[in-house]
C-alpha cells in the first residue's frame, strides 16, 4: 500500500473522453436472493475520470450491484475488471486494495470517535495509534486544501452536521487511496446548499482523475453532475446513455417502463373556510429540549400546506402533536373548536374522532404492524368503527376483510390479498394501504408525513393524485416532506421550518429552491 | 475509630476490591466490544473451582492459576460461540452459563474430593501468599504514612498488584493501540469496522477471550489468595457487583478502579458492623451495607450521578446489511 502522502500526486490528470481507459468494467453480473433475481446479466463500463450515474427505482438492484463491487456480496456469475485487470473482490478489504471507496447511504462512522480516529480505523500503520494519527492529520490537511473538504480533525462525529459527516466518509475513502468512489444516495440527508457543495467536491475529484459512481433516484442530480448514466429496472440494466444526449423525461420512462408525469397535475386551489388554526404551539422532547418553538399556522379547506425543511427541525413533532402522539403547549383549533393538548382527549383516538387523519412519517413503526395482515392493519385506529363490529363483544372480521379488499382495489394495492402480512408488501404498496385507511375516512384534516419515502415512482404518482383529489374534495392537508420537489409540486403554500420555528411562508409559484434552501439552512427568512 | 482500625478496613478494602476489579475489567473488554456478559459470575466460579482443585492436587498455585484461566476461557468460548457465531441473545447465554457453572463446580468438586462440594484447604505453595514490599518494616516507624504503607499497600498477594497494574495497562490498550481503537469501534458501530475491511467476528472473539483470562484471574484469586480453597457459590454475586461497578464506572478503566475500590470498601464495612455502628452511632443492618453497591448503581442508571451511556452496539449481534 502506498502511503497516504502520495495521494493526489499519483492521480492521473483527466484524460480526453474519447478512448479514455476504463476504470471499471462489469461483465454479465448476476445475483439472486432465493427466488428474487436482484441483478440479471449486468454489464457496464465506466471511463476513468468520469462521473457515472446509476438511476433506478427502489428495489431496482442498484445497491446490490454496488455491494457486489464493494465485496459485500459475491456475484453468482460475471466478472469485475478494475483498470482493465480481472479482479476478484471477495470482501471489502479487497475492494479497498483495488482502489474502491464507498460512501454508504447510512454512514459507517463511530459517533463518539474523532474525525481522525474514524479516518484511520482499519487503515492504521502499526500497533500504536500515535504515528497513524499524526500521519492522518497531515494527509487530511493536504486533502482538505486540495478538494475543499474542510473538517476539524479533532471534532467528534456526533457533533458534526450530516454534511460534514459525509465529508468524513469521503475523506476515509481518499485516505485509503481510493481512485474509484461510489456514493449511494448521497444527497438524501443534505440541504440543497450542502448538496451543491458536495457536487463541487465531486467535480474537483473528477478533475483530479478520480472516477465517481453516483447512485440516486433523483433525476435532477443525474442531469446536473453526471457524464454518463445507466438506468436499472427490476434487476436489469435497461440503458446506458451520455447525460448530454438524454432528458429527465426519457430517463424516467426508462426507469419505470412507461411515461410518467413528473409534474403533478392540479387545478388552482380554491381555499374555503379555515379548518386548522395553530397558535404558539410548542413541544418538548423527553429530555425537556424544546423541539417545536411557538409555531403558528392556519390551513383552509381545499388547501395543501407543505412543510419544507431538513429532517429534524421540528416537522416530526408538529405532526405528532397534531396527531395526538405527543403533548404540547399552545392552542390548536379544528373548525373553530379548541383541541385538548394535554388531557385525556389528547390521544390519537380522540383526534381521529374529531376528523384528523394521520399518515405518519415512520410508516414501519407508527403506521403499521409489519407482522400483522393487511386487513388487521386497515382496522388500526378505526377498530371501534361501528361497521367493523359484529356485536358488543366481537369484531366482524369478515366485514373488515371485505372492506380491505375494496380499499385494495380502489388504491391498486398489489398483490390485492388482505391476508398477506404487511411486511410482504413493497414500500409503495404498504403506503397505499395506509393512505387508503386514512383518506377513506373522509377526514377534515389529513396529516401526511413523507408520503413517498421509499416508494417507487409509479406509486408516488398514485399517492400524489390521491392527495390532490382529497384537496379538491375540500379537505385541508398538512404535508411534511424532506423532498423539496414533492413540496414544490404538491403544495398550495409552503412553510419552511428550521430549528423548531417557521422561517417563512411562500407561494410555490413565486419561490425557487434557492430561496427555500436558504430558509431551510436558517440563514434567511424570519422566525415567525 | 482509631487509625489502626481504619488501616484494617482499608487493607480488607483492597483485598476485597481485587476480584471485583479483575471481573470489572473483564466485563469492560467484552462490553466495549459490544458483547454484554452477565456471565462474569459463572466464569469466576468455574475458575475458582478449577484453580482450587488443581492447586490442591498438584501443590502448585501457578498450575492452579493456569487451570482457572483455562476453565474460564472454556466458558468464554461458549459465550462467544452462542453470541457471536450464532448471534444468540447475549443475556440469556450469560445466564445459562451462570447456572451451568453453579451446578458443575459443586458436582466436580464433590466427585473429586467428596468434601461436600469443597476443595481441600490449600497450604504453602498451593496458595498465593502475601508479599512484603521492600522497606515495609523499616518504614513502619514513619508517622501516618509508614503504617499505611506497611499495613495497606504492602502484604498482599501478587494478584492484587497485578490487578492494580492492569488498570493503566487496559487504559493504554484501549486508547493508545490499534487493537483498542478497533475494539471500541466494534462496540459502537460494527458496520464501520466491517466496511473498513476488518473482521468484526475476530475482534469480538478476541475481546471475549480477554474477558475469559481476566475472569480466570479473578476466580483463581478467590480460591487461592483471598481464601484457601474453593467452596460452593464462593463468588457470592461478585460477578454482578462487578457489572454494577462497570456501569458505575461508565465503561472506563480508571473509573473502574475507583468504583471497585468503593464497592470493596462497602464489603469491608459489612465485615465490621461494629465499626459502622461506632461511627454512625446507630446500628446499620449488614444487608443494607451489602445492598449499597446496587443502590448506587440504580442511582447512576436513573441518571442521578451523570449519565451512563453503554456502548451503542452492545447486546446486538452483528448482521451485515446492505
């Protein structure tokens, strides 16, 4: 292994595109998990010094393919060539040795270690730490100068922002002499400004001759930064094209296999009377830390209010206190009637009875019980409904199953089997079951958090249409999402949250991502 | 209470704290690597029996010590196989081993010696005898410090001094070596170690093996130094007190020393209720003194004395995820 000091100097300058040598070539990679063919005969060529995007829906096999390249899984068939040489990658150690670095979607950092300790972990030079730490400190200083990767080497990971933690992951790879960097959904947790900074770093790395593979399901990122892009669908590579010669619409069609509406079609809102009034609402968490700081807002009938913000800025607490999961202080009025915030009518059951339906952010923990069947999940929260009771003692399970079947048909849940356990449905179909449960109760106010997180494009389109249809039926909707595109396209008004406060309210027609991004980062707007 | 009594109590504090300290450090290595070990008690008990038996048969305390470490390592290996290789529930594996040790030790001792589950009393070289440190007698005349040195510091078996030396050594290994860095990482976020190309399984087995050796020392100390031979259930919950001390010390070596000395002090007081009564001027029941370590640990866990945050991956088997 060459020492970290030589990093960068040995990297070749960017070569002309035509005839540039290949950094990676995969030939006929196949991988099956039981009966599921995750990757099927995949071949791909990535030129050195380029940024190659891999795009596809959830479950298309992107992550499996990259896990094979990083030695996490062994392919059933196929060959991997690194720099033109046939290379076996049975484990991560071999991948690192072959010059591959990976930045996972969920960072692999030790929270209570310093940046330096994380960087040297597994790449120490000897039995004692002191020399390794000193060397890493020097190398990190060089790297941060070279690529704009500024991080305090002595900071603890748990004190760093998500964007900085990601830089540590990139530094880890570079410290290990990686020439090929794989990033798995890197912008999912970043603010727009942090994402822009990341893209600048990636471009800098590319200019130094590094090869970058970017896995994402966001078309905008592919168009913005990649040179070439491969599209995966159901375990197969459907196309590899030059980014300059394609369009988001074409890529979306390749991903899904049919034309999709990227823009949600909706008429202008016709807001009616005020449904929800929130005044000076505050929530403290179990450590007595104030998470929601005196928020005030109103939503009218026939209107979608979108809450934008980086995850963890009070949106979850807002949903929870409105949905009756958390307790708070302040005033909430629904159709002019004040709701109980701390007493015995402050629970989810009472809220549902008052006409507030809630599609929680964390589908798998708050929205469903994964081991229970679909028909049981359809009953949750509404199990006291009179039509589900046979008599005073017993529930009418037959009626419940029949009702579930109807809901499944209307919401196109696949497979339409009420007896199947929730965990056996895909993320999109799980979400459809929950949305069906909540929307079909015809609530006055729908709280919906991350409606399309982990949901494939086809289902996203469907769920978006249902939300708009509910609005057009004259209902009030509070939408919380970390996906700015979703907020922009669905909302009639956008409120941006930062640090438990609303920084401003914007009209989607007159704002843009930059404006919202600045408020999300807390640098613009005014705490209301 | 006069100075001589205080010295006596401090002397027994050190003697009683030693098995706690060894077991606490044993637990520290295991838990820092993410393997909870409630089976410290069982390992100590097994080591006490094996060392007592072998020392009695061979007449050599060193052979006894080796046998104790070996027996403890066998249980540690079983714990490792159950919780690392087969990803079983670490607490249940530990509890099971405690039960095994509790029964098997008496069974073997009874079968071998037929003395009601005890091993024969050890004498001479079959036991760790007190060492007199240099100048202990000469300095006895120095006021205050002289008797302290002669009575409290000097006059213990070699295992006491070894246990004390293990504190800085453990600190150094954990915080200054590559092995320590990886060990702490594997207890916090094993995925970070795995993606760095280092074996999670090997690291955790290494940690469990260290735990085995240290519990072996603790058990052997019980049977061959603190007392002269093995007796039924002779560890008397020390493995659990060591776990309590580990939480009290927030999984740090130096704090482990202070915590076990404190708990050892309580045990020393429990041996001298007359002194406690004389100082406090009312009678404190011995069980109340025995319970003090647990009461303190509950206070720590409840967050009254700072916050005890266990290693984040503790108790969870590592399953590689995508």
